[in-house]
């Protein structure tokens, strides 16, 4: 196993929480906001769909946190549709 493969494994292990799931930046950021369980599901769905659309698999990529913060900001302004949240987050990144 080469050094690069080993460092990828280390990064993956570092990103994993105690349950073995990959840490999702939006969950951490949502801890400081008041959203109900249904709203959190919508925001998480929009976040994951945005990352999939942009082909961002690395949760340590700084762009993932920018996307999460934008989706939360849009939700604070009243947006609750996951498709519109995704589209507006992508539009924000392309400006």
C-alpha cells in the first residue's frame, strides 16, 4: 500500500464518527440553529443533493461548508423546498 492510499484511509478514518458514519458538515452547523426535525431532513436532503450534483465527495473540502452555510442561510430566510435550496446554493457558488 502506497503512502497516498494510506493517507486517504487516515482522512476517511478521521472524518468518521464513533458510529462509523462519515461526518456531515451541515449537521454540525445546524446545532447552532433552531430547526425542527422535518426541516433538518429537508436541509440535509438539499445539502446531500447539492454535493452529489457538484460531485463533491470529500466532506473535508471547504466548499462543503460553504454550501452548508448557504443552505442554512436560505432556510433562515424561509425557503423549505429542497430542490430550490439546492438550485440556489449552486447558483450562489457560480457567481
